């Protein structure tokens, strides 16, 4: 067991090979991920860690990878992919980086890109914390290709620790790479802004106020959300949707709104942050988030902390956090009719919505704070700097149950 969270371990491994220059604040930790200004869950994760107590005990620096937050041509992207591993090596050595915290997903694009960064970090002698935020589980990723499975398995034993977000991922990685350190650390958020957030429940006769917050991409289930909304409005159910975010499918989504006759019911407000995001949550009844796949979406944690129940798919770590009928309603992926039925149920039962709102706030306050996550990463970083092979085997236990 690791700090109350799931862990399965060979120990954190060999000493670092390169001489390190100790920062006055502690070991230097380089976090790899997209632009911190991008609209993405990993960007939120980075910003929360940089603003947490981790920054008091470790020197945190950022190295940008991926296309999110960039405006570049195909040629510029190719050049960046070719040059960035060398830039990473130079930064690791110049800044005396002890730990590289690689934030990745298991999909074809991210895996091959981040494999280069993983190899560079190991060749430079840095410890590597390999955190998987999404994608598919290892055996689904490799399918029946035994050669690819062997390659992925060899890749996953290179980091000093693999961090996953959910209990399902923990079990899958433990089975796939039994000799690797696997730690399950669910995401956490800054709860302070939500503790004082005042919600005024809508009148029973008022339209159901729904929101979506995140990337505007098809895989988030937004087209199904719009189809479900169009279906219930055709049945006389009053409901509206505010879509906050940006992404490559914004124009097709706006066209879908026009073609579905939803122009008076759907608003696109762009990315929202800080006070604007809090205002959005405080004036919402329901989060609609029928994503096809997820790790553990920050949007869900934030909305629940604000007392906003969700219409959401039970994918990734979502069932670890919320219970169907208690904190919101589960719908199958790619099922617009199910989204519509959930809208009708919540629009017609405001007492249930109020009970769900209270349950949501209680659930997040009980185990999903950034303080908890920062403490766990501080312990993990410290052990990555000091521990040797011990052969310890831990048992699975949910840390936010």
C-alpha cells in the first residue's frame, strides 16, 4: 500500500547516473506536458501541481510537449517532433534535473512521441515518473500483436514508477507488467474556491441549465449531447446548454446546433477560467459529459465540488468517483437517446437534483483535494530519489473511497 492508495512494486530503482546540481528548493523535477495555457485535463493537472505544496519542496520546471496550445503547420510540427528530444536532453543536463515526470496517454500518437522522451530521460540518468492520464488499457492497445505487446511491456519497465488514475487501470497495468511499480493516484483539485461557492437552486418550472466544460472534440460525446437535447426539446422539455471550451470540432458543433434548431438553447462561451468558471458552475444544474473514454476528468471533480451532478458515461475513473443515481446519472457512450432520457429525468425531479448536489460536494471534499495529491507526489518523488530494489509487493486499495 502507498499512502492509502494502490501500489504494486518492485522498488524504485537504480541510482541516477548523472551528477545532479541540487536546487536550493530541493531536487529539480521536470514535468512534461502540453502548454499550461491549453484547454486540457493534463494542463489543469500541471497547473495544480505547480501551484501546490510540491513547489515548496522541489524545484518544478515545465517542458512543453504535444500540439495542444500551439499554432503550427504540419512542417513545423514535424520539425518540432524531430528536435524536441534533443532539446529535452539539453534541458535535463543544463538544469540538473533529477526526476522527469512524463504525463502521457496510451494511444498511438502519444505513445510513440513520448517513447522518445522516456528514452532520452533514462539515457540522461534522470528518474522517470510515467503518469498515464488516458487512452486505452495495455492489452487493448496491443491487441493480438505479440511483438507490439512485448515492446510495450519492455517500454513500461523503463520508468521508475508508473502512475495511473483509476483502480481499473491499476489492475490492468499490474497484470501486464507485474515487476513494475504501479501506483494509483486519482486526480485532486483545489477545493478552497468551491467551499464558499453559493448555489441558488432553480425553480421547478425553470429550464434545466446544463453545461459542458472541456475540449471541443467529437470523442467527448458533444454531438450526442446535442442530439439528446434536440430530442427532449421536441417533446416539450425546457433545457439549455452552455458549452465552455475550444477545440478542433468547434465549427462542426456550431453547425450541428444550427441544423438541429438549437440556436436559442445552446451558447458557446469559449474557454473559462477562475472566477468565470466558478460563475458557470454556480449557475448550472447539470454537467453533461458523455465522453467515449476518459482517465479521471477534472471537469467532473470540479463540477461535483461545486454541487453540480453529471450526466456522464461510466468510463475510466468516473465510477471510482461517482455512483449512478447518487451523484448523477450514467449513460452509455455514443447513445444520444440515453442522454435525452437522463435530461428528462433530472428536469422533472428537482428534489433529486438537490440531493445529488449535496452528495457531490460531500464526495469530493472527502478525498479529492490537491493537498492530498501533492503529498502523495512528494512522497513518490522522494522515494524515486532514494530507494533501491526491495521487492516489496503492495495490495490494491482505493485511496478515495
